[in-house]
């Protein structure tokens, strides 16, 4: 099993056990690949749910640039909903899992089609 496959399995486990949802493995794999080499870096592979600058980066680089959404308060509400679902007290929020949940939240699976 490759390192990426091991990480994808770990992300699917997080979705199941921490977020209470079963993963669409095809979409999760595509989102993980879309994260690029950041998934292998301990700092870059996670998202801080309390760091405003980091959340702004998620909003601008992922929601607006990658998913093609328009900037609005709905984006902030979506990010907050995902962080809440993942568990605000959970320190390790994997970027690929957060991006996967945001993709599902906004119904933008077609971006990875």
C-alpha cells in the first residue's frame, strides 16, 4: 500500500469515526490528490480551526479558486459548519477531510468529476 493510500484510509476513518459520515472513496481520493504534496507535510496536512488566517486561505484558495464559489458569508458559514462537524476540540483536522466535507457541503463534487 502506498503512502497516499494509507493517508486516504486514515482520512476515511476520520470521516467515519469523528464526523459520522461514510466516505465516497472515489471523491475522497480525488480531493486528496488535489491537495498535492501538502498531505505529506505534518503542518500543511492539517487545518487549524481557530486560525483566522488559515481559514481565510481555505476560503480563498479552495472554495473560491478551486470550487469556483463566489465570496459571501455562506462560505464562512460552510467552513464553520465543517469545523463544527469535525469537532472544534479535535486538534488534527486533516486538510483533505476538511476539503472533502466542504466539497460535499457546497455540492461541488462535479469539480472532481
